[in-house]
């Protein structure tokens, strides 16, 4: 509260940045300084902000978590935690503006939001991403892997990493994925793995490693809503779909028969065979959850 700021002698510095008791408690608009980047602050404002332990990175909300790992930025913990291990607050944030479900959260590279770079997100989406521990640098690296950027705008080390993995400018412009992306992580050379780490890939989110998972989570718009799933992506039996055992594995699946020979296909794949088409189950409905409070 503003009274606490007065008690600790911090009210003068915040007042110099334009804050008042009313704007602090939310009954009035926040000052213009709160919407400006560090470079846009006056020298006097920077001086007062510095006395409040602000500097360029934390004022601009850039992740300053210590990074001693193999990636260029700290690995965002919440993003790589399973959906069922997230708090209710985290689930709500992920499900609202970012439009994640349990299935798309657990399957890296599937959610539509991950095809967008940080600059393509709305202000609300950026705010929600930050609340999940994803900042501009970590979003572009771990979520989008820089694919929304033009080849010429990639930084030198990033472009070098993509070259090692088989990309070039023409392939980048055509979004033509090189053969290395079809390999599982263990089949990449040590050098390929090292450079893949530089663009925030690792075994769990490497495209070649996740192809089977992605196939299991594809949704066919023509049958969206046919399957019902819980928040962890497990199918719930509703009695509306006929179940069949596969002849070899005994796994169950749903099949749309277009009038020709029947075939059973293990869950998670999509293929066409003599007019029969296997369709992956629908993604679960967006969950509603609650947001958590501000820093102060």
C-alpha cells in the first residue's frame, strides 16, 4: 500500500516517477512513466528508478534469472512443466489469451500461439506470457525459435545455428524444413545438438522427437467436438463413438467410414486407406481459471 511506501521512505521516489496514492491503489490511472521503456525515461526519472533498484533489464521486464545452462537464456520452468502440475492460476493464464489447452500445452510446437513472435502478440498476450515467466527473449527462443523473423534479421549466432541444422535463406523464405528436423534427437550429431540448444531446442521439444506426439494431438476441424477429453488430454468415454480394438495392438480408436474397406489404426495417427480416414481426437475446451496479483 502507499502507506507502506511512506513508512519505508519510498514514496518520494515513486512520486518523482508520477505515482500518487490514488494511482498506486488503482483508483486513478498509472503515470506515463509506467508505459515507457528505460530508454524513454528522462535522466532524472532513471535516477529515481535506480534508487528503487530498477535498471534497464528489470524496468523493461526482461528476464534476469541467472543462466548457467546450455541455452542462451534461462529455461522457463513453468512452460516445460506438465499441465497437471501447473497451479490453477497458471492454467487460467495459459488458457485465456494464449488459448492453451491441456493437450496443446503438453505438446510443444502444436499451439497456434507458438507460431507467433513476441512482437506479434497482443499487449494482453505479452502480459500473460510474462506472468508465466516468458519474456521477449525467452518467448522468441523457446516458443517460436525465431521462425517468425526474416532471415536477414536473425542475429549472427542464431543464423549460424540454423545453417548447421541445414537452413539457408531460400529455404527459410519458403519455410522448407531441412532433413535434420525429421531425425530424432539421438540421431543428431553432437554439433547439431549444440547448435540446436542455441535456438532453445532440446530433446523434449525437438521437432523430430515430437512428431508422434504432434500427430496424436492434431485436430481435424471437420470433426471438432466429436471427442471429449479431460484437462490432461485423456479421452473420456461418452458413449457417442463406437470403439474398436486394433487387430495387432488391441488399442482403441474412432474411425470415419466413407463406404469402403474398414481398417483400424492406432490412436494418434492420420492416414487414408481405401476411402477410410483416421481422424485424431479433438482438442479439449479452453479452461477457465483465475489470475494472480501484481508485484506490489
